[in-house]
C-alpha cells in the first residue's frame, strides 16, 4: 500500500500549511477606510461599508469618487490622461489613486498602515 | 628505512554506505542538470536514497550517506564551504533531525510518503532559516515561502511514493550492483 491513513493526514496538513502560508504571504491587507484629499488636505474619511459617492472640486473641475462595500474608485475626473480613473477599483490597504492635475487623491487604509508615509 | 603501512579496516557496513552515498551523489549531480526557475526548488532525488537507507539500515547509516552526499557534492560542484554548500548542509541537517523524530511514528499509519514530505519540509525549512538569518536578513524571502513550501510538498510526496514503490517491489536477488569478480 503506497498511501496509509497517516500519509493522507500529513499530505492534507502540508497542503493546509501551504495554503495558510500563501494567504499569509500574498493575501495582503484588505483596506476598510477611504481617505479623500483635495490639494493635500483631508476632506473626507469614510468607511468602506456602504455605497456612496463624493464630488470633490479641484482647479480643473469636479472629481467624482465612488465607494462601495470593500472598494473605492475614482469614477470621473477632468484630468487629461485619466490615469486615476484607469486604475479602477482599489481594495488593498496602502493603494492610492492620484488625480494630480486636479489635486485630488483617494487612498485606502487598513487596520495597520502599509507605509508610514507616502510622498507624492 | 622502515615501510609503514596504515591499514584502515573496512567493514561491510562501510562499503554499503559508500555505495549508497555514491548513488545519492550521482542523483544530486544528475538533478543539477534540471533547470529550475528558482534556486532551491528542485526534486531532491537524493532524498529517495536517504529515505531508503533510513528505512532499511537505520538512522546512523542515513546520516552518514547524507553527510557524504553534501560534502562530496560540494567537492564535485566546486562549491565546498560556499554559501550554497552551507545551505545544503543546513537543509540536510534539519531534514535528518526531522527524520530522527518522524521515524518513531507508528508505521502502521505513517509510511514513506509521510517521512518524505516531512523531510522535504525540514530540508527547505533549514535552508530558508539559514538564508534568512545569514545571507538575506532583510530580503523578502517571506514572499517566496509559499513557492518553496508547495515545491517541498509536491516533490516530497512524489519521492515518498517512489520510495514506497521501491520498498514494495520484490528484490530478485538482493544484488544492488554488478557482480565484482576478484582477480
């Protein structure tokens, strides 16, 4: 007999260990708070619990930020290259979408900060 | 002038260990030809020999074969006393320590596959412990842990199944090498 009962247990425990390690090492930290800044000033800090939208005014026009449970994104922005819009939904702690021409930023935070500080 | 002759008595045990160690070294060399995307991820074919020795001739013989494999492998690769050699030695050491404990598991339930998987985890664990403590203290080895662990699980299971099959196969005449005719 190639595989005995204990062997199966060892293999299962090993597979469980690998999965745990994978989640631990690659899982990342899901964010639970969105921080919205305009011209460097925090204008809104909100939990990622319910769907809501914010409109923030900058030098170019209005940036629209959409928040849904567990994720947030820049929905519309007047900046010419649309980089922050193309970033799509942000979920992980430490992620940020910056609309530089309009001086608006959206940052996701978790229980513990991924970085001490971010300089833009 | 007196001729002094130093004669080292060679027991049958020594010959057997030397033969098995040669087998393990051969597998180590053959394995080095297999390309690997990540240093450290390799099948560990020599562990098949170590495990067979452990199950047939006991832990002491397995430790000898393992030590000879590491040192002779280092000589053949030209990596003796380099970091790679010490990583290999650390892996072999932890793996042997794990096997020393694991061989006392009840063999009714735990066969070669268990021993092989545990030894593989010991191997990579020993190497990573030394690497993270000595070579790459601040590097992101953590991010690679799942890859190493998955490789250890898969290769450990495959090697264990090979060992189980070799043990289960009937030995035709217990001969392990070509007959040696003495002049």
